[in-house]
C-alpha cells in the first residue's frame, strides 16, 4: 500500500486518451483531481475508503503512476494522528415542553 498517493496518467493515442488522475491526503480526507493532461481538471474531497477504491479502479483501467510526489501510508497515518479530533455534537434534548427542556439543560450542564 505504500507510495499509492500521487499522480497517475493514462495515455493511449489510438483512443485519444491523455488523462491524469491524482490523489493526495488533506487532513483526515483525500483530494482527488482528474482531467485531461495540460488542464487543471476537476477535484473532489473523498474519504479513505473511496480514495483507495478509486486508486484500484484507475490502476485496473491502465493508469500508470508517474512522478516522485508520493506519500506513504505510514506518513499519512502520522499526519492524521497529529490532527485534533472534531468536537462531538451536543446531545439532543428528549422533550419539547419548556419545563422538561430546562431540566434537561441543567442535567446536561452537570454531566
């Protein structure tokens, strides 16, 4: 799984294919960018499972890894460990009545 991140290209003159596809870690997610070689292309932020699934799909289609801009899985895991976790969403109240609502707020404040 090491060195999967980076740029992939698919060049086939017979089919007029001059495509690129790249993936890089961005915080806890991954940015994928794709398009025709020479253009800026399009990009999308995806989760880890989607990123690895797409890497597999692109390699199966014949995309070849290019360049030296690669990041290993171990490096990515270390970067993710350094990121502070997101705050938990506040607990939902159980009732809509005003008396119960106030009591619930007091209970939540004391937890």
